[in-house]
C-alpha cells in the first residue's frame, strides 16, 4: 500500500478565490489591495515572425514541423491569476495550482 500513496497526485476540484486580496506590490514596495482576475491569453497575431515561419514550414509536401498531439495526458490546467494593484495599477501574474475549476467570489 505504501507505493500506491507515494504515486498519488493531488488534483483539486474547485477553489474559491476572493476578488480582492491584500498582498505585496513590488512597485509600491508595500502590501496593498489587489483586484484578482483570471488570466486569458490574447489573440494570436497571424503576421508575427514565428507564425509566418511555422506556416512556411508547414506549406507544401512533408507534413508538420513537429507531431500533432492527439491525446492529452493532463485532465486539468494550471490557472494563472492576474493581480492588479488598486493604488498604482501595476499588474503581475501569479501561477496557480492545478485544478479543475476556479471561482472568483
């Protein structure tokens, strides 16, 4: 039984996170109130150098530059929190834990 518990991974189902939290602001150099939101990646730019290079390598015969991933090993994603200082407006990201659902309350 000992080996089973050694391989057991923790996956949290749901976490309630407050919409406002008091934490350290590196710009103010003091603990201030921060607004908490969920980070969402922006839209990809089709004219970026990397996007153009990838499209060029995919073009024609020969297939993909690298193999497409069909089956994903992970069932959850790490949610990133975005903290915005209410005093100076400085924003920073805080990496979260692996969980299924994050609720801002």
